[in-house]
C-alpha cells in the first residue's frame, strides 16, 4: 500500500536525531504495518537472523535489530506496541528499549494502536541505547532514586511466582515453547537465566520478590481487544480498510477481518479491565523496584516453517502464544522495559531477559540492564561472524 510513498518530512524522533548530529542511513525491514512478530513481509521481503540466516529476526522492528546485530549501524530506531522492539532485540542478541508510553514523541509515526505504541531504540550496549534515547526525548531522563554515588544500590527485584510452569496457561506456553524448540523443552536455560539475572540485579544479596502477575489469558484477551480496535479505527479513518483489503498481506488482512467482528461492549470491557490492571501494577511497584521476566523462552523459528503452506499458520500461532504472554504486560501498563542479552542456548543462539520498571522509570531500567550486562562480559563479547 505504501511501496511508492515518500514522506514529506521527518518524524519528530528522526528530526531530533538529526539535530543531535545523527546520520540517518536508511529504512529497515518491518512486519507490515508493524502488526506481527516475525518481520516476514509478503510485499517487501523478509529479513533474516544474523546468528542463523535460516531463522527469523523477530518483529515487527526486525530489520532494525538485524542492522545493529550484524554491525551495519551502531544504533537503530524501532517501534514497540506489544513487543516489537523487545522480541527482535532478544532474538538478535542486542539491547532494546521500549520506553515509558509517551516518553518519546510518536508524531509522524504511522500508528498501530496509539494507546500502546512507543518509539524505541536498539544498540549493542546499554550506553549506546541511552545515548539514542536521550537524543530522541524532549526532556532529560530522570535519574533513578536508587542511584547513590553513581552506583545502583540494592534493588528489590520482582519475578513471576508462576514462572515454574504451574497451571493451564503456563502449560500452554510450555507446549508452544517445546513445539517451537523441535520437541525439546527449551525452558531450562531461560529459567536459569532469570535466576542468574535476578541475583545480579539485587546487588546486595537480597532475595527476589515473587509476584502474582496477571494470567496470560487475561493479558492476551486485553491486548487483542484494545490493539485490534485501535488498529481497525486507524485504517478505517485513512480509507484503507476495507477499501484496500486485498492489498494487505494475508496475515495482516486476517487480523483486520477478525477485528471487524469485535463489539463495542467487548472493547469497553477491555478498557475498564486495563484500568484495573494499572492499579494492580501500581501496587506491584510499591513492593519492587524492577520486574524481571523473560522475553522469549523459545529460539527464533525458521522462516521456512512459518511460510509452510500446511503448518505455517499453526507455527505462527504457537510463536505468538510463546512470546506475547511475556511482553504484553509492559505494553498494557505503559511500562519502560529494556532487553539485554544474558546467555546462549544449545544451538548457539542468544537470548535475553527484560527488565521493566514503573512508568517514568526509564533511567532505572537502563541502569539495571547495564548491571546485568556488566556482570556477563563473556556473554556480551560474542557477535555473529
């Protein structure tokens, strides 16, 4: 739909990067209209994971993560609505920040779901990401209150009490993860990484605080109703859907068709539940400074598996079931979240953890991510050939 479109002006974030002396190299591959987590794009082509080119880079901002990971550029911009910075950052083994909602201006960015959308940043180090974020923000980051003498003190680290795999939702995630890992349970290294990262983050030997986080079913239902309703409204207002329905890629077209079936009561109920979720998160951050969770407990699947005409749709659904329960809490809550590499699986593929904070605590989240990275120098030193 926009193959020949040339914007008349820069987005606000891009204009600020130029004003800070940044050199814009070009545009990177995305999932169509940012509505997907694979960056498989029927119209514009599919970017590949630099650690294994047979695999996806993640999405929707997959091309930005690839460009940083394979050292085409030191910095890149992405957007994150439900995980679109964090998933590619984890799959490509780099640092990615989803800022607090409205932390960086979205003016000039084509929206997916405005109440969830953020402009984020990629880099190979936390310091680089902090530099890019500072350039894009209108106001300086607020120093974290936990910083004393230039160093982070002991942090109260929250972890999901249900991460051990109890209950039907956790079982479903584990099944999806096992299927994506080719029949092998892939959870063990990721669970170990959470425990190791929690110990690093605490800084003073404090035990992690186990929290009862919202159930995946609730989060996914909330995400779908809010994201789908807002995306549909955006494309209807611009005269794109349903007038140009046949020009969308099959996966995105299917999402719009499903969104058109939502009722006003379903959407209103989601908005009310989201307000309750915000209250729950406020209570959560009264107990902890940061929230430590996985991004993905699965390796990136192979592109061919997702394009397979027989099993591709099922593989895509399994991927979404394995990833989104870990990312959408931060999106729905407007929380800042930074992904940092913390290990490699048995196939030599990187994986990361995400460190979330209360709204506005972007500087704390970056400082905490830097603490994890600094404690794992051997992990940070490896890059694709």
